[in-house]
C-alpha cells in the first residue's frame, strides 16, 4: 500500500494541476459540452445487466436527410478496453459521433457490461465475482442484441446502420453468424473498422499467445482458478497519468505508448494535444473471462463460443469442442475498413478469415495506408478516409432504396 501511495504522490508532483475539462466529463457531459443535444438511455438484458446507451438525436445545425421523415439511425459499438467515449474523444470535426450527427443521422452509442456505463445488475454487485462472469459471447448475444432492439423500438425504425470498431466488429460478426434472417434484417448495413473475427499470425507481442505453455498459463489464471475478476486500472492512477501526459515535454512520450500498443505507424495521425483526455478515459474495464475468450480467438484463429473444456462443452453445447460461429451465414451488406499497418488485426487476418469466409454479403474491403488500430477511432485522417466514405455509402443506399 505504501508503494501505491508513493506512486500517486510522484505522479501528482510531476503532473501539476492544469487539467482539460473533458478529462473529468463522462460521454453524455462531453457531448453536451460541445453543444450537441444528448440523451442517456438504460437498457437491461434478459440476464439482468443494465447498460447505458447514449444518443445524439441530431447535429448542431438540425439538418435532415432529404426525403426522410425521420433521421436514419447509426449505431456505434466500441472496442475492447473502451466505451462509448471512444467515439467522442476528439474535437467535433474529428470524432465519428459528431461527424455522423452533423451529417443528418440519429446517432446512438452502445456500451457493453463491465465498462463504466455497464456496472448495474438486478442481483449482483460489481464487487461480487458473479457480476464478472461474462465474455465476448455475452456482449454479442445479450448486450448488443438488447440495445439494437431497444433503439429500433424507441425510434420506431425497422432497421439501422451499424458501425463497429475492433471488438465492436467481433460482437456483430458473432451476432449475425448465429442470428436468423429476420433479425439480420434489423441491420441495414454493417461497417467494420479494424475488423476482427480471428487472427492468422499476430505480430509481437500478440504472437506469444500462440505458445502452448503460455496458453496453459493464461487458461489457468483466467478461467477462475484465482477468481473471475475485473481487469482495470484504479481511477486515481488513471487521473494522475492524465496529468503527467498533460505536461508538454511528456505528451509525445505518452503518444508513443499508444503507437507501441496499437501499431507501427508514427505519421502524426493522433492529435497529441488530446492525449490527456485519451488517457483519462482509457482503458475501460472488462472481465478476465472476456480476456480468456480473446485468447481462445488467437488460439483457434476464429470466433467460437467460450471453450469450457471437453466435459463442460459436452454438457453445455452437446459437443466436446466449443462451436464455431460461421460468418459465411451473414447476409447483411458488410463494408470493411482495415490497414496493412494495423498490428492488431492486419490484412492477413482480414483476407484469410473474413474476406475468404464471407459470402456475397461482403460488398467492399477497403485496405487503407498508414492506419494503426486506434486510428480508426481517433486518427486525424479518419474523418476523410473512413467516416465520410461511410456516410456517402449510406446516402447512396438511401437514395437507391429509400429511407
């Protein structure tokens, strides 16, 4: 405990007292801070988790899309260790939530259980292990599904456009792979940024996850032998790190840490003046069981149900292996935005696992230059090279097929 207190004191002394106001605002407050209308909704799943969903019903100039009596809905889902804040981290001209709202859409930002916007349950407290007994499949089968259905009911729309980043793409791939055609019809188009449905040969440090002994160690640690617990960084440390990164002479160092974890590219995509805001809201919390599920995705090179071991698999799934989720069943028009410079999910993964396995539902596969994994959400070139092309595609779809 003494070492923890000394660390906080050291970070505070270096960090100083100057803070960006957005460091202390949540998603709803920061949207309001920039002058956009905003709503906070609460969606409860069948298994008792209540997640917040944040809505920007219109842009600042109240524009609409010609011929549409209602603004078309665009639903965003965040990546691993992120939350809805991911889509409002930058300035309005650089953040996808604002860009889409100003383009005439009704924007909804989803959250999964375990994040700061998914900490309520009908029976369990986040202090109890039972609360953290969830994985990627629960995000897909319960969190995502309940939020999509809620948004359509709330807006009176028959379908919506979906934009996911990283884990936000994986949960939709998994949802559509098992969904009946009637449910798939709720998604008018699926836009996947940094798409993830499995890994062929990840780069360092991720390739270490393929090592058999490391797999066994991770399985032992994460499958509940030491308890199913949250993976997070205490808020005081996050706040102190944000203060440190706010110092001019340390900002570039903090930005380099993001690049080290996200990709090789160092071409100035990140707005380094926003680093303290980024750090103050990242990472969000997830469960050790969810990380175990991701480790299994590395192991099996595809999305499967959570592997519980042969005996439990037989009891739960009726077979000794965890069932794979076949993305070839997807019939929703799908558009991919990926990069050969993304070291988390690169062009090999996209080509071998998504493009070759999907059927005619795959409409476009856009391989972009010099995008790290984070750049799809916070890169300065993302507005022109990702968000606007998605918007134009939606406009074209509406022009051809109506609202």
